[in-house]
C-alpha cells in the first residue's frame, strides 16, 4: 500500500503549472522585445551563443526537482509491516498535598521557595525518569479527589502539576488517610503489576488514621513512600495575593506551620517505603532508587503496522536534477554550434 503522511502538502504541486504559466508569459514577452529590433531569424545570427532550447531544458529540470521536493514534504510511505511492542514498568500514584500550609516556605527563610514549588520541581523530575511506567495524580487537603487517572501520558501529568494550587480544594485541612485510600482506588485491576504511592506532604495530619491507611496499602502490596516538606522550625503561611501578609489564628497571631517528621517516618514505615526530605539535594535520587526496587511487569502489548518512508528516494531525485541544472548552461555548447537538429540539409 502506498500513501502519504502529509497528503495535504501535495496541493503544492499546483506550483508547477503556475510557474509554467509565468515562464510562458516571460518567454512571450522576451520574444516581443526582440521583435522590436527586427526579424527573429535575422537577430538570431547576432546572438550566436544564445540557445533556443537551454532555458526550456533548465526550466523542466527545476520543475522536476520542485515536484520531487513536494513529495519529500508529503512523506510517501509504502510496504507496511506489523510491529509488536511490549512495555514494562510499574504503576505510581502521586498523592499531592494542597493544604494552605504548602504555600509556606520549604526552608527556615519565610521568603524562601514554597513547599508547593519545591514539590512540583521534585515530581516533574521524577516523572521524567519514570520512562514507560504509568502515573496518576490525587490531590488532597480536607478531602481528596483524583486529578489525573492512571496514564502513560507524562505530558498531561506534568501539565497538571504546574497548575496545582490550594484554591482548587473546597475544604481545607489535611486528611492524609483519605488521600491514601483515594490513591489506592486509582490503580488498575491487574494484581500482577507492582504499585507505589508517592505521598508528598508536610505531614500536618488533621484527621488521623494515616498510619492505618498506610498499613492497608502495604497489605495490598502497595509501597508507600513519603516526600516530606518544611522544617521543624516552621514558617508562616503567606496569604495569596497579599504580599507580606500571613495567615493568622483567631487570636490574631501569625500561624507557624512545621513539618511533622515523626508522622512522615511512621507513615513510610507502615507502608514499607521510605521517607525523603524534599529539600535535600539528593531527594530525587533517593525516590527514584526506591521505586526501582519494585519489579517491573508487562503493562501493555501493542501491535501496529508501520510503513517504510520513501521520501529519501525523492530527495535524491531532487538533488540529482538540481546538480544537472547547475551544469546545463544557458548558452550553446561550442561543439553543437554548427548543428541544427530541426533543419533538413539538402542532399548533395
């Protein structure tokens, strides 16, 4: 079967008759200009090096090259063959904390990079290293919801990460247990595929039951790793859109949010995973190394047909005719000057 990857570009072939029409008008005008000086058969003797046929030959060569280049752009294909492709990997569900405390600094400096931005950076780089694995996204605060179902579309996953903001959550707070349960429900039905949850949070759990949820994940052969953000010293929570202003409690005091390292470690231990400090320089390496401990399974088997590209042939045709055009001069060849191919010589 012969087809084109970009068939709409074949409309460019209309340039050939268009350019021929322009060429014909130019030659006609040229003849009229010469006729001002006299009869053409007389004037021809005054231009012994001018060739009648070379311009037409060069035009034909260029039009063939142009047509060949159009075929190159249209990408002709032929000779379909069946290909089988099997991808192996794991399923990773990301549980992303979108409570207001994630707006606070990830360091002791209140003006430092926010926990939210630091989390985005770590996860974007992690997704780049997931290769053929599947990834999904759950966001949570006072409740949890699936933001992105399990997929191999990493571009969409990174796009969702860049748009995450606490304002997306209807209820504030931090319900880690609900986030873990929601993440567990997001995995595919295949029990043979190894699974992992990456929980990214400052571990300020307001609802409880996080340890029990982590144990439930481990019982279902789901590894639970925690990326903790923030410091024990803590940082104030900036108010969105109000530079220099911070969240205050009912008594008017500035709210200081700290990371609960003890709870983060207990969740990771209960989930048979590790806890990683999101501000550490090797946080990404620790996380990816841990995920690599899970054995990869067959995720999908794809059979598809692919046709061999034929455009290089037309590229060589265009190149050959352009090279020939360079060596075809507009003037007559010296050894053909005395030969007239279209006049019969009288018999002697």
